[in-house]
C-alpha cells in the first residue's frame, strides 16, 4: 500500500468526514498494488471476466457514439433499455415488471450504494452473511447503521441457514442482505432458502436487498432470484448489472428493481450522485438483451470447466479445505483454524508470485481463508498451483 493510500484511509484530519474511517483499506487493492511491483505474477485475484464483451455489444456502443448519442438520458435510464430490462426480467422470472420498477445505474456498485445509504440510519440493523462482498458493511456503517453477521463455513459449502437468519431478526432489524451467487464464495442459495427469508421479511416489514450480479453464472442447480420468490416488490430491492454476464465490467451499466415508490425516491438520490449512467453503453445493454445471447452459454461452459479443475487442485493442496461452488467464479477455501489468511496470502505472493485475496477482506469469521478467482485460463490456474502445492507442502501450520 502506498503512503498516499495510507494517508487517505487512516488520516484523522478534521477536514474529513469521520464516516470515512468506517471504510477499510480494501484487501484486494493492497494485494493488487503489491503484485504490480513484482515480476511474473499469476493472478487468482481478479474479480472480472477475462473475455471481451460480445462483438454485437461492442458494435452497439460504437454505433451509439457515431450517431451522436453522447448526451444525457432520462435520469431513470434510456427508455429503450428500461423497456428491454422489464421485458427480459419479466420473461425470466414469470412476472410483470414495468419500466417504472427499474433504475439504471453506473454499474451495480452505484445501485448497492443507493440502496444501502438510502435506508441506513443510526439504530437500524442489517443482517449480512459472513463472508460477504466488502462493500455492504462500510456503506451501512457510514450512515450509522449496524451490521449483524451470520457466519457461513466451507464445510457447509458456505450455505446460509435461513432459520439462523430468521432467528437473528429483532426489533432493530431493518434489512437483510443477500448475495447469490456469492462473492467471495460462489455459493448459490437454493429456492427454499430464498423463499423462507423473503417471506418472513415481508411478514415482518423488513427489506431484502439482493445483490444478483452473478445471476447467470450458475452451474449445477436452478437459480432462484428474489423476483421469483416474492409476492410483490414492496419490501425488496434487486440489484444486477451487465458486468459479469456480458463481460461489460468497465462499461458500468447496472440496474435496481424495486417498487415504483422506492424507484421514485432512488431516482431523486441518483440525480445527485452520478446523474445518469453512460449513454452509449446503455445502448450496448439494449443490444446485449435483445441480441444473440449464446455468449452466456459459452462462458458458463468455460467457467464450469475451470471450476472443476480448480476444485481438484485445491483437494490436492495441503492445508486447504475446499468445496464445490455452484456459481460466480470464486472458490473460498479455508486454512486450518487459527491460521491468519492475510499472512498466508502475502507470503504466497512474495514467495511464489501467486496473487490471492485474504479472507478477512470479506468479513469477520473467515480470517483463515483465501479467495481464489477462476476468471482466468485453466493454463494459468495450473501454473499457479504448480507453485502453490509445493509451497504449502513446506508449511507447518500446527
């Protein structure tokens, strides 16, 4: 981490909002920055697709630019994209979705930011799986909210126990955060888990905020999105994007689905954050939804083959306890209890040139874990474990 990074995150200079101190130094940033100073690094750290976007999606962006589509859209999003998203999600989940139920955002990150900061407040408690994507807890805490973690374990494939979630609800509970498929674990929640949580939350008047950016990257089971498990949209917000499904991570187009009343409130907030999402790339989103989608089938096949090989290699690696993730492109194996995953990740990088991400980046109960991304080729995965396995064989974690 550079001196500039340290000053930004750790300074208590009174000019800065004290809420900034709730934002941790990102573990991913630390590892990738360190790796950038080294030669011959193999990245099992990157959380973005390694394939380019489909040609017709790229061409739609070029066509929009050449047609002069470089101004603002409506604040809720390009009307053509809102219509395409409503039609697409309506068909996929078998329910009527109106364009007025959708807000187009600058990637899923803005959608998560809007959803969490709009509803967080002092005294409000949010139930969050542990481990979880690193964005949720800081955004809740920045606004005075409190986080109640529900730990999951590698030996249970990091599945979330719905009864444990329900038992954790109390009078201060304001919302439950779901992320399926999960970053960092790749876990996909079965329908009965999602239905049980969503139905109980609706009964108690609690929001469910569901991050579904990996919703198409599912390999061995049917996918149960919140839209297919809720009776109405009054207490749900569903977030997704084109980033992972169509390899459009840098094009920054996401969306949020909620009740029309919630969308009206969030549109006003959105106008004072990013104003509108990237206009030419919104046209790319229309092309992605209304054009050839064989790209999705092909990448699912590719990721599944990578996952299967990675699972085999983890099984062959001393001191790593793996499982079979059902989605996304991550595996989150556990090290022996009490082993500091941050130290292991740093030593792995410095001594073998393989970059992984320490478990404590993603929560409090998983400090003895590593996140391994398979958004890279099987050849690179094989090369990485040619270094990792001999290194692990030399360790003494007793």
